[in-house]
C-alpha cells in the first residue's frame, strides 16, 4: 500500500492532492521519455545523412514554460486551501476538545483539562505517550517543546508539526475512525530519538469519557 490508512477528516483531501501531483508528474515523465525515444530513433546517425542545424522555436518555448507555470499555480492554490484547513486552528470549531502535548527528550507528555476547562489546575488529567481522542469530535492540540526541536507526526492523520522551544503551536484534527496509531518524532532530537514514540487511540465518545474518568481515578 503506497499510503497508510487515513484516520482523519482531512486525510482524504491530502491524499487527493498526492494522487493529483503523482498523476501530473507521472504523465509528463512518460511523455518526456517517449519523446526522447522518438528523437533517438528519428534523428539517429545513418549512412549518407548529413546533420543539420535547426533553430529553436520561440512559440514552443513559450508553451512549455506557460503550461508548467499554470499547473504549479493551480497546485499552489489547491494545496494552500488544504494547508489552511489543517494548519490554522482558528478554523477548528469553537467547541473543540482541548489537549496539550509537551514534547521532551524522549517522551510525549499529554494533558487534558478537567471539568473547569482550564490547563495548569489540580483537576488536569495527565498521561505519558498515550493520547486518546474521541471519533467525530474536533480536537485542538496545543503543542510545545521543553528542550529541543521535536516533530509530532501521525501518518494516519496526515499530520506533522514541529515542536520548537519557546514557540507554542496549535493544530487540530478530527478522527474519522476508531483504532490505535503511532506517534512518531520526525525530527532528530538526541541519542534517544529512536525510542521517542507514543500511541493515539481513537474511540467512540463514551469510551473516551470513560477512559478520562478511569485515568483521573488512577492518578
């Protein structure tokens, strides 16, 4: 399978862009190779045939410059729309669940606000390397780094965001299916980088709320 399974609402649009770009580049790759083969055969050295100089065509040069430019502009506009949907947390619904993730060498510290809806209060719920998300519920993730640059990467969500010390980031996601997926650090962050991984568990809302209650009771 070329791409991992998709598990977020915007993953299909990211995949669609991928296939469109692959289709365009693949088409022109084979077109160029076919033209190359044709020219090799047509203009090969043959007895009694003298080589001649052919001046370039201004019209052809304009065409093969304008067409790629228009394709790139179109891809840029389409990509920007998807990028804005993923990257800008202001587009997430105001009722989104709030989660804080603090990256450090070499773990993902996850914190949920308690009933008061505020972080840094006694009723917060904390875990290490275990992120639970309810399916069908928008979640805004507040991402920070404690020490060096890390990169929060969940391939099934089509989500990757650097965590930079002193530069808090916000991203959002809405899980589209239940399952368990790996959180990877996609930025070399030290000797223990290879073991810096966590897990995302996506589950129905009732199961998620039960997990929160159980986790708080076991603290």
